C-alpha cells in the first residue's frame, strides 16, 4: 500500500463514521418534534427528553470531528495561512500537530476511557431528572470519537511530511460541497441559456473560493477535494 492509498483509506473511515452519525440529526429532530407536541398539545411533557437531546447532539458533535478534519473543515485562526506556500503551511501544521493536537487528543482518549469505564461499572444514570436515563453509552462515545480523530490526525501528519518532501499537498477524499449542488442545479436548469449558465457557475466558484481563502479552509493547488 502506497502513502496516498493509506491516506485515502483513513479518509474513508473518517467520512463513513461522520456520515453514519450525521443521521442522528434526524432522530434528534423527531425527538424534539414529538416532545413539543406532547408538551404543548397533550400537556404531557417527558422528563428525560432533555437528557436524550443532549446525548444525541453530543454524539453528533463528537463523532463528526474526524470527518471534519478529513475535509480540512475546522476553523483556522491564522488569516495569513492561505497566503503561505504549501511547504510553509505543512511545517506550521506539523509543529501544531506535535505541540497541541497529539498531546491533547491522547489525553482525551486516555481520560475518556477511564471516564466511560467508571460510568459503565457503576451503571451511571443522569441526575438531571429523577429516574434519568442511562448515560454510560453516551460516555463511551468520548474515547471512540477521540480515537477516530487521532487516526485522522495521523493521516494529516503524514500529509504534512509528504508536502514537505514534494512541495504539494496530497490528494484528499472529495466530498460533496454546496458549490457542487449549485453547479448541478445550474447545469440542469431550463430557464437560462448556456452562456448565462457558464457565467453564473464561474461567479459561484469565485464566491466559493474567496470564502474559503478568507476562512483558511482551503489549501492551494495540490490539495484536491
């Protein structure tokens, strides 16, 4: 297995876990709708619904972390990053991964494992409400999510090393973005001519690229997504 295949395989694991857990949004929306109906129409609120909402949302938030990292979607605070050359970006990223990411995520996995283990041993239930639901399954998500983020972090570190050697960012596993939906809708529209369609798609790409450059969410050429 070459380096690129290794990176894309980890990207696929992160993407699969993130997309699978994203379906919990549907469950969360249904739970909220049912509770609103029961509370305001039937006047029969459910005591443990707040706990369930928190656990569902927390699971989505944690389990999608690796997917967001795989898509290079986390917020960057350095507005100068997008103006740097790929090797400079890679050197900066590698230093930050070594100084902050690896120790921080390793501590999360280690502490989360003990945290979840204790919760399972004592059969922990929520104390927010009387007869609260069990929360040990939710706490088990902490080390699992941390391990997935660490796995994707290893892939990002390898990407930095490859970029330092080659001067270009390795390819990423591409996923659908808003610009793809806009382009598809314009391509199939029956209400504009071909010239207007090309002009609209070009302007949409300009807005998309400018937004990514301002946020630091996109890297220069060589990073295909």
